[in-house]
C-alpha cells in the first residue's frame, strides 16, 4: 500500500532526524579533518553560509564547507572558475562540501532527499509549475542529482524536481540514496558543459517569447 504524501513526509522527517543525528556523530572525525584542511588551504571562515529557499520558499541559512577563494579583483579572482580551487573541485566532486548540511537536516530546514535548495532570487523567475518544487523540503540529494546533476539543463532539472514532488515515496527516496552513492563513485555531472559549476538560472521563456539582447 502506498502511503499518502503527508504520511510519507512525516515518516521521512523521522528518518531525517535519526540518520542526520547519527551521521553527524559518526562522521565527526571526517568533518574535523575537512574543516582543518579548508582552514589551512582557503583560510577562514571554514563554512560557507547563504540564505536559500526551503519548504514553501521560506528562507533558511544553508551551511557548507567553503570551496572558493574570496572575490579579489586585483588578483583576477572574480568568476567562479577563477575562485574555485583544486581543493574546492575535489570537495565538490566527492560532495564532502555538503556534509555540514546534515545540521540543516537535523534542524528541519532540509531533508536527506528532495529538490536541491537553489538561490533566493530564483523564486521570482520560476513558472508557477516550477515553483511547486518548494512544496517539499529541499534535500542534500535528489532525483535531479542522480539524473544528470549539473549536466542537466535548467528546464529538465526543474521538471524532474516537480515530478519528484508529485511522485515522492519512501521507496523512491531509498532508490535515490543508492543512486547517489553510485553517482558520486562515478563522479558524474559535477559541472555543466563548458562551465566551472552551473550557469545562472535566468527564467524559462514562454512559447513565442524572444531571447534578450537580440540573440
């Protein structure tokens, strides 16, 4: 028997609390080592903090390990590609930079599985259909992450997020977790084609709408 979305969310929340709490304890040596390496190589602060939209678009402070140098125009450190270090690429490829988000899961800001929390200013750019991705808590991993990760186009990525919202189940979440491990081992979809990370989302054009700048 398939559980209702409400029951699925309640059970998943209980799983989130147990797993994130246990993981923070078990992985504390790893967290300490990564924090020490980041402090030594990139300096302080060790953690990157940024407001992201959570459940129903409500803002929360996401925490990750820092992977980029500070913006420094004098040194030419402006773009993500310039600021992203070898250490940062390694942390992103292995998703070790995401480990502090377990604290966000424990607090209830996030879930282990769900659409990734994007940027606050994207909220005004979504179509009503795309905005439905915020009907569930954002996740450390999600269906889009195991279906191509940053190699997906924005439209495909957001469509997958909405499909997940409508079809979420504990079984699907378990499959996503297994596929996440396989994706990390294969290091698939870490960056978008031709990009250091992922290009900015600028909105989805409606049928018949022309692109900006005469392109």
